[in-house]
C-alpha cells in the first residue's frame, strides 16, 4: 500500500472500528499524522514581543482532528495482528505501555479466524 493510499484509506474509514488494517496502512498514517503535527508545531511566529504560538495551537487542533481516525486504524491493525481492541489501553502505562503497543502493532497479519474457509485448503 502506498503512502497516499494509506492516508486515503485511514481517513476514509475514520470511524470504522471493524475490519482489519495492514501494517503499511497503519504506519504510513501514523507517519503522516506525525509529519503534519510537527510541521504545524513549527509554525510559531517570532514577533517583537516574543513568540506567537499559533503553530502550537494548530498542532493541538490537528491532534484532536486525527484522534478518532488514529484510534480506528489502531484497533483495525490490532485485529489484523490477531490481538484484541482492548490492547489500546496499553497507552495508559507510561513508556513501557507505548513500547508494548508498538511491538503488538508491528506484528505480522494473522489469518482471520471468523472466516470459516481460512486454512481449510480451499
């Protein structure tokens, strides 16, 4: 999956917590969200009285805008890796939780166990 296609898919399914998401779809979307957030954060304008923090404000708004699509693609990616959606709560554990979740999100795709024909040699 290409960079643009991954972004279009993730944003198109912004509230779809069902189904599955491949590793490229998830990681390309995360990279896109991080790059846009960083670029917006860098837009702080230096004025005579100091720094006008419009960039930080825009980056904060961007974080809120991509929160739901990020959670949706994360849940779909966990399902694709054979994990449960509840693993998202690893984010609540400082540092170690982020590492554990990143490892789980990096796992290869597992066969869909709800599909009766999977592994039946059809």
